[in-house]
C-alpha cells in the first residue's frame, strides 16, 4: 500500500503495518520518517532493534534466521534493513519475497532504500513487500516549494521569519535540508522564538551550500545557469584549484561528445546511456545534455576545454575562472556574446 508521507502521522496513530518500505534520496526526510516509525513501534512494545546493511556480500539468509529467532528478552523487535543500491539481486529478491509471505507477527521490518524507479516498483520483491505492508516514497521539496517548506519548519519552532529572511536562508542552504535544519536550530538558540529578520539570518547562517565540483557538473547539464554562477564562485572561494574543476567538466564534456555521436549514428538514447554505465541518479541530467547539444557542439566544447587547459598552464592568455564560468553556462544552454563564441573552441 502506498502512503503519502504527510499521512504517516495519522497512520501510525491508528495501527502499525508489519512492513514499511521507506524510499528517498534526501537524508533528512528518510531519517525523520524512520524515526517516526521507530517511535510508534516502541510505544507499542517493540523494544529491540536489529540493523542489517545489505551491501555487497551480504548474507540474505541472516534476515530469515533473525526473523525466526525469537528473542529471550523481548517479544517484539524492529528489523531495520538498509539497502543502499535499491537492488537486492536474485538472492535478496527471493529472501524478501519469502519474508513477505511468512512475516513473523512479532517483528516489524523497515526497509530503507534510495528512490525507487518504476522498474524497481514492478519487481517481484517490491510487489510482495508492498502487498504485505506500506510503501512511503519521499520527495524533497522543489526549488519552488523550498521557501514554503523553510517557513513552515521555522514556524514549527516558534520562529516568525520575514519574507527576506526566508529567501536568504533558502539561498544559503542551496537545497541542503539537513543544513537548513541545523541553521534553524542555531537561529532558535541565538534569538529564541519570535520574529527573525534577514539581518539576523545573515549574521548567524553559515554558507552550507553544496559547492562541490560534481554538483556543478550536474547543475550545468540540468540547465541551471543561475546556480552555475553561484557554484563556480563557491568552489573558487573554497580555494579549489581551477585544474580540478576543468578535469570534472572536461571529463563530462568528453563523455557527452561520445554519447551524442553514438545517438546520431542511430542508437537510442537509453541504450547509449546504459552502455556508458551512467548512474541511475544522473540519467536525467545526461539526457538533458544530449537533448540540448548535438555531437558537433559537444566536440566544440571539448576543444574549449583544451584552450582553458592551456590557459591554466600559462600557455594562453586569459582568466581561467572566467573561462570555466563561460564553459558551464554554455553547457547549460546559455547563449553568450559573440565575443565568447569566437574564442578558440
């Protein structure tokens, strides 16, 4: 049974299911959801907790063995199974189906996974668990929803933020929900409940934006040109060498150029992406990149990477950081001035 996360509180007050599948990529939402299930279970007598990490080499027989092994000290237990890939494999699939078919009434299973795509939700193991329990997919707030999310969470702590304070906090945390929670707690400790101004936020909130190199690559592929500007400035302020930024960008450009060429030769986008072993989470970004630029354009961007490399090494004149910013904007689909377009590509 699929359950909206917003309805979880009421659901837990009414009854507990024998199995919960908690699926999502945002650590804060996953943590809060699992904590809520654990708390409700403890109130109903589940006083023991066993944690399993289903990573490579995991012995799936241990799950069945544990579920059939009654505790000497407690009758009801929480079995927490963490599946970081979201793919249990053949042995795991069979073990999960067997568990769902013969779940112990004394145990509560919480399966924690990343976001599950439609193919995973059509798998036998998922259908078996879903039929016997509850599936809770977790979706982080979008960029458009984030201000309302921040305001609601602040008000829940007794903080009454100005509109500018909310906007400033959203800009600083750059979608990092855990960082947002930490900064709200800091504001509460510093100022207590009541009104919060933009000046107070500016004084107390550290920049928790995830200005990492690989995040910059994904932002460029996703066409987030404003975020690209902030992130290039962020990695520069953090003291990251421009050659490292170029390495990440040029590696992606080289890969996209090869994939775009294969698509133009008649292969499907999905087949090309699979052949290049693109991670599931990055597939939407790569698809956008292949849609935005053709093979010749990606090849031109690759030549531009070579020019920046020569600039970093002192063999060409110019500011590498300016060129890296222009490169990310071009990857994102921004049309720059003709002057930039005439530079070596």
